[in-house]
């Protein structure tokens, strides 16, 4: 039977059977959902209930992203190898792994029965939304047929209808992508030591351990994190009209299922919310309604801890807890043989603390006496849907905060403001309930314990049952830090976050006391983006940034975020220029050329900025020079320090000049002049037009962050931007409700042939913003094509 050609009644019956306990009796197919499109293909979906809303979202999202969604379902099913080849690469969260490894991890981790039980505990509205999304996706497949799909998945056997277990698995992968998902490689590489191997392992230098942990965990390295964002909110004391104002600037992938998609959802009299979902989801995760606007930034909170296991020397698969022997469990996963090749299989080992992992290059390998297990607090987190559903109808930041009280928000901060002029910063994400005192009392071996401060990796003693995560009755689930002990700031002034901890949400407001280090550190060096953001905000409110007045209005906010000031350049160029002049006769020709180019550079990452690529390649190297800063970090001056280049120290000076000369060579080898403008090498072709892309890399501290993931240096094609500023929104309020302008850099569609693929990139390149049509009159004015009405 062709799965696309199921009759509507047969499809409904099949879905009802699959949904089991989550399905209620279906009403006759008399309800309908309306999908309207406005400029840039933004979807406006109106339905009488949450089931209809989700039905329409799924259908409209599939219109733009069906091949991406269908491939993602291959991932959650653990079937990539079967259809796309075992050695081909695929995405697992933010990791790129061979398909066989992705399939092994997914099949080992997923427990459909446990996920179904967790889903059964959700609200009736969440269950209705799940039903609607599955039915809407499958309706699109039915209406379109295999031959009507885009080229990437046309007539492919792997495009099949969605099931409830697919949807549950997709949610699970999203929840664990900065926990188990980030450690997938460490799970896959783990095996017990062979008999006769040494009982210990050679000591690993701390610097090597930190680098390896940063490579495994995308949020571990403060100067090069892959997940990032800027979120700013201003209250009545900071805005010209006394109403709230929000900037949302998430930095996420431009490809794959972590792409954002714009939508406006309306249930008359009940729901009216606009913004974006991420990947195949039916809830607005960043957006606004008539009273409140919000955004998210990835928080510093830890989602997992490792447990150091003490093993039985006679059997490395037996570990000791309180002196009692515990045998590890095993699960062997076998992938179907392909093209006559031998089956791929892997045995995974489990403990009461979680699965066994191995990071031998970080000194956390499996030896005859020691092993490590990981526990992720976000597994089976089905609460997020309810959180975002309640946030969508909040009337102020207080209600928004209450909506997050069920601790469904998995790994992000929330920054928000309301029409009454209140600003909110809250990290109400899911963090293990491990206090500073517990980190001391449950410390593992000194080498493993040192990784907390050095790399932000918490390792606990797994040989004592007392080191299990505590169970606070106020928490939404056992082992999680309850909301009352998470950092929240509500103020009429302003708050910000650029992926550092809660410490400097507003430097003039004392941080909440007693917060666990697993939520975030206090008194530590901050990202360059954090420092740049605070400086921009404070200069604006002091009236010293060159713009009129001393308040942050929407126009000023849109201008500030697109200044593209290069924070690293601002911090080091004065010292570099002075050293260039003082040492002119000792420089090589390439070093002297680098000095001349950077002396003329405007210290921004604007498209027209000559020398910006050279500075990027220089700072990529120079930032790693030992003791490179002239002014070290001072916790009393965290926004101003560290700063300057220590060019008075000969070893540092020589290393910095060496990096400069090498950077000139790197740019020349790629085929460009040392003073090439950024827009010439950082661009994308869109329907035959070369679009210059402004913005800088994470380590440069440019607020408008764009990155080239998987590319370590400039090459003959320049910089292939595939990550960074994605959905950008500036939202304020007037008498009618929200006043929002936004950009979705890569557009609504992941299909290159779609007119909505990268159609907003020219808008981004020109630093222009699109007014979002929230009110009915604005929707009518911007509507593109005829509305689509679907009966469900």
C-alpha cells in the first residue's frame, strides 16, 4: 500500500490506533483551520482549538520544509544508515556524525514505552496538539503524494507518515541535545578495558582535558560556544514611552532542524501569539502576544553530571556503591546489514547513575579501576510544550514567569518585557539539584574534581549513594533544582544575557545569593559579547553613544545591534598599533603589511570593512597566546577586563607578531588581498545575486554573530556562513498592542528551489527590518495568495 494514498478515514483510524491512551474520541470532520501567508511567506494559522492550530502548523511547515522534516524522522527512528548509507554524515543535534553512529545512539537511548508514559501525563491540550501535528503532517503527505515533493525527497522510500513515537522521540532529541546528545561520541566510544591492560591511565594535562570537554560539549567553551544568543529587555525606566521593549537575537544553525520558522497562531478569544517555532514544533518558542514579548538565550546551567565509578578490580563491569557490588546492565544494538556488509553493532553499558561514557583524552577513560557514567536531567522532559503554551497567553512578565514554573524550559534563559514596562531575566531551566556544598562533599578524585572550575564539568562520587541528586518536593521532577532556587530578576530598568551566567543580568542589580555553581558562576571572565552588550546598553542610556537622547527605543535598538562593533578589535588594536610603530624596523614584510592594514581598519565587522578578515585570522591565533592580555581579569571590573595586549613582554610580543604575519599569509593563500573587505569574502549567492553578510565570529565578540561551522580558516571561497544570527526581533508596544519588526536571515524554507529560501537575506544584508503583521488590518495588507482552508 502506498502510505501517501491512505484514504482520510483509514488514516484517521490508523492514527487513532497509534495514539492509544493519548487519543480521545474524534468529532466528525467538521472543524477547519485556515492558513494565510503574508510577505516572506510568514504563516498565519487560525483554528478553533489547539488540535487545529497544530494541524495547520504541521501542514504549513511541511509546505516549506518537508524534506528536512522527513529526514529528521529518519534520525529519530534510527534508520539513517538503512536509507542514506552508514558512512554518510548526518546531524545529531549540533554534532555531525556518521549515520551508523547516529542510528546506534538513537536506538540505544530511546525508550518508547517510557516516552509514552511521560506523554500520557501531559495536559489534554498538549495531547490534542500532538494529535493535530501528526495528522497535519500526514495530511500534507497525502495531499502532495511522493511525486509532488521537492527534489531532495521526491519519490524517496524513506518519506513515510509520522507516528506518535516519532513525535515523542523528536522532542526527546531536542531536550537532550546539550546533554546526552552532546556526549553521543563519548557514549559510542566506550568499551570495558581488555583483560591485562594497565589499571590506570597516563595523566592528562588540564589544558588538554579542557579542550576535549569543550569539543564534546557545545556550551562549555566561553570563547567559542556553538549555541548562543543575545537577549535584551528594557523596562519603563529605560524606554522613551515607558513600555517594555525586547531584543531577541538567537544564534543558531542556518541548516537542519534547529532552524526557526515564523508563524502567527490564533484561536479566537483564547490565543493570539506570533514569533517562531524551532524545527517541527507547534508552539511559539520566541515571540510575543498583545501584552508581553520574550526571547531565549542558551544558559550556563548544567544539564547533567558525571559520576565517577569505583570498579571491582576483578571485573570492570562491576561497580561499588556504599561498598556493595552492582553489575552494569548491557544493551546491544544491531543495525540491519546493508548491501551484504556485516551488521554494525555496539554494546552500551548502564548503571544506576546512567550510561557509561568515556573521554580518555580528558582523563575520563574506562580503566580497570575507574569508569564514568552520565545522568541527564532533561531526559523524558515532556513539560516544555505546556510551558510555551502557557507563555503564549501570559499577560505580563509575572504570568510569563509562572508559566515556566513547571520547569519545562530545557536549557535556555528567558528575557522578556511587558506593556506595563517590566523587564524580566529568568533562568528557570532544568538543572540538577547539586549545591556548592554537595560538590565539595561528593567530590571525586582530585583530577576529575578540577574539571568543574576549569571546564564547567561537574563530576560526583558514584561510590556513595549519598551523592544521588536530592529530591526537593518543590521541584517539577526528582533531582531538579526547584524554581525558588533559580535566578530571577524583575526590574523597571533593563536586563541582558549573551550566554554568560545570571551574574551580570544587570551589573547594577546584585545577583541572587546562594545559587548553585551548576546554574552559573559568579566572578569569572565574561564573553566578549556580554561585555560588548553591556557597554552598548550603558552608553545608550547615558546618552554617550552618538544617538539622540538617553533612552532605548525600538529604532535605537535596531541600530545598536547592527553596529557590528568588533569587541576584540576595540580591546587590542591600540596596543597592537603602538607596538607596530615601536618595532617597525624589526618586522617581517608580512608583519609590516598586517600592521598597515589593521591600522586603517575601522574595528567593525561591517561588510565594507577593509581588514576585518585579516583581523579575524590574526585574532583566531593571537587570542591563544599565553598571558596575551595586558590588563588581567578583575572581578570588580568584569565588563572592562581583561583588556589590551601585553606587548611589553618580549615572548608575548613575538608571538603576537608571529600570529599577525601568519594571518597575512593565510589570507593571501586563500587568494585575497590583506585588506580585502569583509563583504567580498563573507557572502552568499541568492538567485544569482551575491549578498554580502555583515557580522563577526564568536571569538571576536561581535553582537551580530555569524559563524562558519566546520571551517577553521578562510579559504578560496571565503567564509561559508552557516550559523549565527537567525530570527531577530525587536518588539515594543503601543495602544493597540505589539509593534514588532523582525528578520529571519535564511527565510522560511529549507528547499533551495522555494521562493522563501534566503529571501530575507538581502533584508539582513541591508540592515533593514520587516514589520510583522500581527493585527488583522496588517495581515490583510501583507497577504500573499489566497487563504488555504483545511477540514480536519
